[in-house]
């Protein structure tokens, strides 16, 4: 198990951190559905982080405008600027997403498309949870390809597939797979510094 106390001595301090915060993890749920099991999984993960970790669960996916390269030059939409800033400020990211029609949800892909012309995801330690009633292999392959394209740091140890029916999430305890995913993500983050 990863030693959270060691973490505070390995991470660089930045002016953007709040007092007592040593790390920022930025999380996105690929589902816009109210009560989404993917969103609930991320909320449960937050409970297992040390108090010195700020966990930001992004809630603006539905407010992002459709990606348009013409809008990505001078007058970048405020929602996009805000998202890019939160990602840049974070030490690591977690995405929890379902599989829709053998792919990643359009709203999540749209958010990632807005990142292509930037370096905010470059070498960013990334964990991905595929919480779906199906195996989610199509979404996994598609999302991993997109994350490689934007040069995010993603490894097999930070990918996990879980069956995420709402009944299971209601009684959800962090599984060994998710604990290992979190440990591996935090270990990558230490190596980044």
C-alpha cells in the first residue's frame, strides 16, 4: 500500500495550492446522468484520500461548447479556459466513464478535444475507470488512444474495469482493484516531481 505521508515530501509546492494541500487530483465523470454510478465511484474515491489532497470533481462537462477549432485561437470560451486551468493546476487526473454505443461518451470526447491544442495533459499522470454494465473494451481502446494523442501518462496499472450497476455502487467499498489503481496513480505522481 502506498504511504501517503511520504508523498508530502516528494511533491513540488506551487502557489496555487491551498494551505495544507500537497496534491491536487482532478476528476471527470464521463456521464452526465443524475446519480451516475461513475460519478458516485469518484465520490467514493475522494473519501479514501488523505486530507492533504484536494480532490476536484469537475461538474462542467455539460456546459462546454462543442469543439470548434475556429474558437480555439483568440477568443477561447471561458468554460474551456477554466477547464484547462483546473487540469493544468492538478498533479494527476482520474476519469471514470461508461461506454456508450461502443465508444466514449460524446461530452467527454468533446472536453478532450478542447485539450488537443494545449499541453495541459502532457505527461499528466492519468487513471481511468471504466464503470459500465458491459465490459467497456471499445471505450477503453478509444479513450486510451485519445489520451496517448494528447501525451497523457497512462499505464496498464492505472486502468481498471468495474461493473458499475447502481445497486453495486450504493453498497460500494473501494475494491482492491481501485485501491491499487489509486496507489499506482499516486506513485506516478511522486515520480513526476
